[in-house]
DNA sequence: CGGATAGTTAGCGCAAGGGCTAACTATTGA
DNA sequence: TCAATAGTTAGCCCTTGCGCTAACTATCCG
């Protein structure tokens, strides 16, 4: 559970950057090389590579090198982890508002 | 659109911390004071207060002070922004895998 | 009034994040 | 073979993040 939390740390942290979100969006349409990806962002290759590494160590992408080209692919399962956490918070919230509505309904009944 | 991106920066950044996620989960069950919330986390009040401020400036919670007590409430709409972004990435991904499947189906047809 | 309570501010130390340049390795292809 | 290409590493700078303590303000209550 502590590990689950640490995974979410890395995951959300990776998402908290426009460059990295841009990479995710791009990789949704299919794999791409580091160089091709980098071309879309206004920074040097070494700087960009750090973002790639960040995404990789968060588990959001997987990369492999053939020849001198490193190819990146999206790992949807990891993104689903973030979706799941948010969905659970929604569940907790909605459970409570449901109870609140029932309470209000009960109160109205008492007053009638 | 640039502003939308900056909002997501703050949003995901706020989510990238176990203390702040804990506060969100707790506030899902209903409003609470700063002191009550702080009691659940192993840090000093001033340190904790920074997290509260972070959540507030990300728009995830709203706070108000009456007397000497500051009460915090969750702002679900803001969390929905994060859900929406993730849902869009899923859409992009699924659109592509759909096309891929159609392509494969077409290829099999050719070979028959 | 005066002590206890709830929060707040200021400032400090340290680690990490995100950009850069310079210099390097490993492939590829003419 | 050798120049171009694709990525990689090291290291620097500056800002930000997150914990702390000390000291302060603003209520509340006996």
C-alpha cells in the first residue's frame, strides 16, 4: 500500500508537466522515436531526454533501442492507475452526497 | 489553452503527494478543519498548512475561516478536470487501436 | 483580564526539478 | 573509411518543494 502510494506519486508527478503530457498525447497515436518526439518541443535533446526518462521510470512509457534509434511506446495500464484513483475518490464523494440526500429527504418527511 | 495546461500542471502536481491525496480522500467524506485534518498526518502544523495552500491554489479545495477555525471543503469540479484529461487520452488511444484492428482485419481478408 | 486554542508568518536547510552547454559513444550509409 | 546522425552523459545554474523551529495574531472561554 505504501508502494502503491509511491507509484501514484511518480505517476501524478510525471503528469504535472506540459511536455510530458504532450508526449503521452502523441504516443496515444502510436510509437515514436526520441528524436521525432523531441522535434515537437522547444528545448534541447538532453533536456527532453530527461522527460522521457521521467515518463519511463513512472512506468507510463516503455522504450527500446534498435540500432541508434530509441523507440517509445505508451503503457496504458499505468495511466489507468491514475484513472482508478480518481474514480475511487469520486465513489467516496458520491456515497456521501447520496447519504446527504437521503438525510434531507428524511428531514422533509418529518416536517410533513 | 495555455491556461488550461497550466491548470493541469497545478492539478497533477497537487495530486503528486501522499499527504495531499490523503486530504482529498478525507474531504470526500465531508468538510473538516485544518487542525482536524492535520491530526492525521505526521508533520507539524506549518508544514501541513503548506499542503492545504497547495490544494487550495490548485482549486481542489476551498477554505473559509469563521472565528479562529478554517474549514476545508472539496471542490469536485476541479478533480473532474484531471479525470477529463485522462479520459481524452484514453479516447485517443482507443481510436488508434480500433483503426489498428480494422487494418489487421483487412489484411486477413486479403490473404484469404 | 488572561490563559488556552487555532492558525499563521518568517526564515532556514537541503534535495530535487528542469533548463542549458560541452563532449562523448554508437550506428549508419556514401 | 569517415562524416553525419541519434542518443547519451556529466556537470552547471537557478528555482521550487517540503520539512523544521520560533515567534506572532486572533479568537474563545473561565
